[in-house]
């Protein structure tokens, strides 16, 4: 899995793009690095672009729940009160991400998560204009 981040404090947002094949530790490891980034501040919104990332169709809800529990226990307090938007490109990825988000709503969290198929709707939800351009670095 490849990932890139771009943090824009002016719009209070971390932009996080992932590509390549799925592995169980991807989200956890990436989020750990984001939280440790010197420009990250608690309360920044998270804009996760998963359009180039493939979730396997056989990924089961039990696996999603286990990953969800670990991420929420270890990262949500550090994220603070924020919105976390995920943009996906296909129905399978939407279903998997929706399961992850729904499972987390059963726990106490300050992070408001949502999944989208359209990037402009996700931008609007986190408070960005549709014309906002995300400038990922050429290397991490």
C-alpha cells in the first residue's frame, strides 16, 4: 500500500490518499504516522481518498470490527473533535467502509465519520469548497 498526506492548517484538514492492495494494518499504521506528523493538530478534519485502493470482497465484518476497535481505542482521543470523510470508488469499498463506520458508532467517539462516492460531496461535508485543490507531495 502506498499513501501520501498533505496537511493544510489554513483549512484545518489532513488529506490522506491511499492506493494499492489492501492489508489489515494499513489504516492503523498510516493514522499513527499522521498523528505523529509535526503539522498535525488535534481537531483537524481527516479527508481520506481511497479511490485508488481496493478492499477485497472477502473482507469479513469480524475483521473490520477488530481493526475498528484498535484504531478507535488508540487514535480517536488524539484526533479530537473532527470530521473524517472517506471517498471510495466502488460499491464493495463503500460497503466495507460503511461497515467500519457503522461499527464505530456503537462506541463513544468525538470523530464523526462518513463515507462518500463523490469527492465534491465529501469536500462539502468537511467544509471545503468544491474548487479546493489537494496538493499531495510528490514523495513522502
